[in-house]
C-alpha cells in the first residue's frame, strides 16, 4: 500500500484516505487468520461443540425421552402377529417414532425362551381368556398398553360379529379425545434447558471473543505496532476491522454450534421439540450478531484504555458486568422483569431468544427488541469509535472511562 507525503514528511490526508480504501477488511482478515491458527481458539470451539452435542444426547437419554427403536415381540400364530402389527401403529403415535415387529415361533415355550435369551423384548401368547404379554424382568409400559388395547378391540370386534351386533352403533359416543390448553407445556423442561443453553453460549462466546479483542488491541499498543498501523490506516478503520473480523469468527462458531445442536436433536428423535424451537434458533443467530457487534466495540475500547495487558482486569470489568447481569436475570428474575429487560439494547440479544425458546413471546416484543438492538448497536459502535480514537495512541498509562469521555477528539 503506497502512501504519499506532504512537504513536512507527514502522510497527506487525502492520499491516506484513498490509499486505505478497504483497509478495515485488511484488518479484519488479519484478525481472522491470526485467530483461527491459535490452538486456544480451536480447542475452545471443539469443547463447546462437544458440550452442545453431549447436552442434547444426555437430556434425551436421562430425561426418558424415547428415541426411534424397534421392539421385537415373539408370537405363535397369525392372529397374534396381526395384533402386534396394529399395536405397532399405536406405539409409533404415542412413543415418538418407535415401532413393534412380530417374530414367529413354533410354540409358546420357544417364544418364552426367545424372551429369556434376549432374542425378543416380549411375547404375545394366546391364553384361555385372550392373550398374555410375557416379559423377562419387565415389559415396556407403552408396548404392553398398546398390545392390550389392540387385542381387546380385536376380541370385541370378533364377538360382535359372532353375535350379529353392529359394533359401530354400539361404540357410538364412546370416543375419548385429548386437547391441551397449553400444548407447549409438554416440552417445558426441554425448552427451559434450551433457553438456558442460549444464555450460556452467548455469555461464553461474547466473553471469549471480547477478551481476545481487548488483548489484541493492548498487545498492539505494548509492542508499538499500533503506531505503525495508524500511520497507514485510519484508526476507525482499525476498529471496524477488529469488530468485523471477530464478529465473523464468533458468528461462524455460533452457526456451527446451532447446526450441531439441530443435527443432534434430529438424531435422537427430538423432532417435536426441534420444530418448536427452530424459529428461536434462527432468531438467536440474528440477535447474537447485533449484540456482539455492539459488545465488540466496547471490548475494543477496553483494550485501548489499557497500556499493558495487566490493565485489562479493570478496563474490561464494565463489559463483563454488562454480560453477567442478563445471565443472572435469566436465572433468578421473575417473568415481568425478564419481559422488560429483554427489550433493552445488548441485554435483549441474550434474553429475547431465551424467552422465545420457552415460547409465548408476542410478536410486538420480538420486533421491539430487534429494532432496539439495531439502533443500540449503531449508537454504541459510534460511541465506541470516538473513545477508541481518543485513547488508542495514549500508551503511557491506563486511562479510565471517565477520563476518556473528557478527552478532546
């Protein structure tokens, strides 16, 4: 990149602006390439990926939520096999994708032996008054109930035909259906867990990448590299580049985690929950970008206020508090407080998707939070740019936020 100089030997302002067009992307590219080659970044991303997948799988297993599986039922005649086939359809509807299949054996003794040996999960054996469901140490409750229901219905239908009774007229008015006033409550526990995961992922990602931004800025100040960069690149372009580069990295990580979570839920058969929280996941990604952009500007300022790495503990404290507050609110606050706070800048980027995962959020609240986040991100980044320009080249000591606000441009 060539730079023309004036008679005094300083870079000409007009030439500088024209020579660094797109300089923010050069800075962003440097941030991206540097970070992706760091082992800490790779290990952190892998850890969070494994944590998301493990959370989904363990929640499904420990929560007793069934996954797709086939139950083998030993039978000794065609009638029993027909009962199993009909019961399989009942199990499929009530057990989220599971099914039952009949395995024929020559005698009841062989069928029972198959159950004892583990070749069949249960046996359906004809008895003098109907059928008997035989298990080893236990019988799956859903399967047993489905077999009993189907066998009873089949016997009733056969008896009705034998007695020349119109079964349809006999059963008229006996149907019992189910209707839920709050259909989302069935997955309330899983939804609550997803909401908590949203908050934790936002918090961890924002802190991890935020501290990386602050450390990058202060390291450039300590090594005096910032003075070389500032001679060729406008300070604001340096800030835009750091925000853009780290936002791309953070967004990429969040997208990978979201895809991993969705794939894991589909793999363990959580299709109902997945369809319910799918929109919340999409909104989460959008809110994350808006919230992180605003936070990235503040983290960069935290780095520009410090003169050495040891100063970051105090200069990054406001950003950490700003992130921890909504995390605490999401855990302990009441619904009314969550509703109000979830429509504030930055904070809503963490809380609104969390509330959406739990369900029941009015569209106007989502829209309000989105607009507030867009406006807040623009204003906060503009504010951060002014502080960044005032403090980046001051390397002699740490500067407080109050002092930075009083400095002239």
